[in-house]
C-alpha cells in the first residue's frame, strides 16, 4: 500500500478504504474509562481533571483499538464518488 493514494482492490481494481465499525464504541468507552480513572484517583481540580482525561483517553483509545483489531480485522469498503458524499457542514448531498 502506498501512502497518499487511495488503495485499489486487488480483485476488481476499484478504489477501497478501510472501514472500522467499532470506532464509536472505542471513542465512548475510552472517554468513560478516562473519566472514571480520574474520579477513582480523586482529582478535583478542573484543569488537571480535563488534562488527565485527555491523556488517559488517548491511551485507552490506543489500547482498545489494538484489542478490537486483534478480535476483528479491518474490512475494506468501496469508495463512493464525491458527488454521492454529503457535505460535512450542511449534511446535504452535492
């Protein structure tokens, strides 16, 4: 795979992208684990609480991604043309 280019399917030659169906689960669970860890250690300062949650969130997200990827590898999905993608700001199709 080359960086900077959209990978092509070896069978059909179409453009593909990696699909992670578990990304929302990882985001929410790692954020909750970070918050619970800071509560467990009794951090009461807002600045240190936010900083600690941010650092722990990244660490837990990396660990959970490794755990989920070892359980179920990435799937490849076909790339849709830009005209069929919704505009990220208005959520309307072009």
